[in-house]
């Protein structure tokens, strides 16, 4: 497990295990932000299902804590930190802005300062474990396609 460098040699927060990286941000919510955020996340917006199409994203979660004053965003992803941030910014920018606009100091995903904002609020785990560290999202999706095809073959053979 180690921290990562970007293409310019900057050390990026987060530990790596095999192909997988852990990612955790803790930010301060604006007054009333927790309630607004709960409302936003409980009501899916048009296009929000696209977040699942980020081909490097294993999972993500949001946690509101400290008496509704702070937000934790955590995920696990494959590959390069900068590419991961760029993917979110290009694939689901409105979703990110809709959520993180409730946090103090958020510059917007399209801002040239977004990566500095993220690094400022990102914390590294002191330990990171993945049961299958070398299985990328793409590997998992391929394995599920094979399983589905095999299930169809076996169902056809037994009917």
C-alpha cells in the first residue's frame, strides 16, 4: 500500500492496493446543507444513473456526520487519481456540483482549483484492504457477462 504520484510527480492522497485506490474527502457543510443534501440524494435527478457508468468506479458513499456539520465522501477506484477526478468532472459534473455546492469553499467541478480543493480535503486511510485488489471494474463487468452467458447456456441445456 502506498500513496500515488500524478503525471507531474505530485503526491496524491490515498492508498493503493493492487489496481484499486481508496479515496476519502471530508468537508464542512454550509448551514442547512445537511437537510438540503438529504433531500437531493433522496430524490434522483434525471441523468443521475450515469454515475454508475464511470468505468473505474467500484463504489461510492456519502455520510453526513458531526451533528449535520460535515460530509464524508468515500469511494474506491481503479487507475490514476487525476484521471479519476477528470472522469467525474466530464461524466457527471452536474451531479457533483449539486452535491458539493452544499459544502464550504467548493469551487465547482469545472474550476481550475478543483483538484487543490480535493487534495485539501482528502485524507488517506491508514490501512486499505480489497478482497480482490487486482480485479478492475472492467474485469468484474467482463466476468459478469461470462457468468450471464454461461447461465443462459446452462438454462437452455436443462430445459
